[in-house]
């Protein structure tokens, strides 16, 4: 078993203000390598450029390596250290963020830098290994690019993970994946496929669903599809609606066939809904993770291997005006089913004036949005009984979300502070500073503008600023942001954004 290498940093701060002198002593204990050839440190803070120092030579376990560093004492200093093996490869890495004061002593655990990176392309029914993936390793403050790698020669490469974040472009957005411990990293990518497409003779346009959603016209010669909406064998599944229902299940190209032309292919639809009546309902089917409508008039496409769902949308008008949409699975469906919509009463409090309420499930089967009276207390009537999140959304871009379990009959929206105190674009980086309430721990961040998106999946609780290094094809102007921070127990989150959420509900 590989043993940990301990790195001891003794920071002795001199008196006075301004630039202070710190003596950093590294002591290496025993490890598997017989000796080391290089030791590097990096110290960074919001107010100054990173301080980099290295020493080369032959260092044995038990040796002490000293650095004299001129640096300011202060808050949130990031310290990184790397130890290199006899071949010059980074064998051990550690990072720590802390407040530095006079006579500071810091102990860091050096951990093996090697990790296994598995890269996959995501499809609706699973994932497939892919190669030729380029990714970068960033420091915790996101200001320094410590290394870059490619898996073009081996999809199961063993790179040297000398950083706190792995950054890569997944086909839709830049992703910054937090790396807290030495462990395998699994990264997912979205492929895009362009398939030839044609409509049936005599059809000028058709609304299509499934692997692609939109209007297909007779002048369109192809469709661009994301891999997440295709099967892993390359099959695209679509249904289309014009003077009837059409479908296409094919690889390499898209051509539609009119449904209900063969005996037994379609059946009569008989749905009985009791309880809260929806305004409309539509029959959907699912195969391999792709969901699409399959009914036209009183008929629907029947295949025994499909899973069927009833999509319903409607409105609950009292005591809060809320519009909802819901997918309900129809078990063993062959044409007839009874569905009952029962309302769940949940009391709430803590909503401030001018709030929009939104409830949603993470599986995409339920969403509800609307508003109540200006009172901070009230009762919600919800036609959904599984776990969900409830959000109070405000015009200034603030959102408070609370997790609601099936057994909960009440919820409280907490009054917790989250504020972006600085957000500006510098010559070579973007600065984001924020302040959060004491009950908020880990955060996530999304930056977005037209044609650009970047997400940071986790920001540690001790960090209050980020200095994004600008890579090629990154933002050339200040993008919008959405910062979300979660409570320590994960029961609620607070979100602030420069682009407030749009109100989606339509009162009919």
C-alpha cells in the first residue's frame, strides 16, 4: 500500500507591514521513491501575482528543503507544493488555503498525484469510452494552469494531477471538475452528429420530437443531433406530426414512415382521469432514455417494448395560482388506463414580496410555477407526491431553494445572505468575489453568454474569490453569472444571478 508523504511547512512571519519575509521549510519523510530531484512551491492571493519557487538537486527522505519567500500576510492564501521523482515527474502534490499570520505553522499531507482518467461519450442509454480528450489542471483559485494532458493515445491514461480542478470542454460547455482526493476521474462528453433527413412526399413541414425537437421543413436536408438524445449504437428515434403521426427509427439517416398503416401497429387510446382534472394530456413513450409523443387523435403507436407516460398540464387556482406539468408512468399499458391526480397540501413560510414560486423534480417528471398572495405564509396544493425542490424566485436574481421529502407537509424558506461583492474582467483573468452566510458551505458557479458556457461544479467552503485564467475561446467580454451555495446538510440552497430567471408559467 502506498504510504502518504508528509510535508511540513513552517512559516515564520517577520514583524511590520507590507511585504513580509517568510521562511518555508519542507521536510520530507519516508516514501516509496529512493530520492527526489525537484521541490516546488506556489503561493497566491487575491492581491498579488503567484509566487513560484523551485529547488533542484538530490533530496532524500528526511531532508529539509528551505525557501525564503517575500509575501504579504493576510487572508485566503493558497499554498501548493509538488515533489518530483527521479524521472522528473510530479509524484506528490498538496494544496491548502488558509489565513497567514506571524509565526504561522502549516502541516500539509502530500498525496500521490497519479490518478486514472476515464473519458466517455454520453448517450441516452449509456456511455462509451472515447479518446483524444484534452484537459487542463488548474489551481484551486483557478488562476494558474498547472498542467495539460491529452488521452489521444490511451483513453485510460494516468496523468499527474497537480491541481484542484480538471477543466475540459464537454461538447456543450466548459466544465471545471473539483478534485479533492486522489481517485479515478470520470468525465462525460457530448458528441454531435449530423444526419441526412427528409420528409415524406407531399409534406412541407412537420413538428418532430425525440432525438430532435423542432420544426423540420422540406428544404432541410439534415439534422444536427446531440449524442445524449441518441442510442449508443447510433440510432435516432423521432416522431412527427402533420396530417397524421409519423416516425423514424434509423441509423445514418432520418426518413419518416407514416404510422398506423399496418394491422396492430396502432391502438385506441382510453384514458380516465379522476381527482384534479388537467387542462390537457398527451401520451408519450420512452425507449432507451428517449421520450417522445405517440398519440394522434384517438390512436397511438403501440409497441410492447415501449414504456408509456401520460403527460398532463393544468392549473391549481386556490389558494395559490400555480400552473403544473407532470409525467406519470403507465405500468403495463396496452391502451386503457386510469389516472388519479390527488393534491398534496404543504404549508410554507419565509417568502418575501414579489416572489415567484417554482417546484420541480430532478428527474424531469414534474414542474409547477406560479405565485401566491403577498403574505409570507400560505399553503401549496401540489399534484406530486415524490421528492422535489421548492424555489422562491425574486426579480433581483436571488433564488432560495428547499428540498421537500415525500413525508414533509411544511417547508420554510430560510433568510440567508449570499452576495457577489466584485465581478470584473481583467487583462488576463476574471475576478469574482462573494460573501455567504455562515450556514452555507459548498458552492457551484455558472458563467454564460451567447455561444459560451462554463460551470464549476464545486467551490470549497473556505474560498471567497476566484481569479479565472482566460484560455483561448474563453469569454472575451464579461459573461453573466449564477452562483449557488448549499447548506451543510444539503437541505436548501441560495442562488444569486446577474440574469434573473424568467417566469415560465402561462395563466390561461
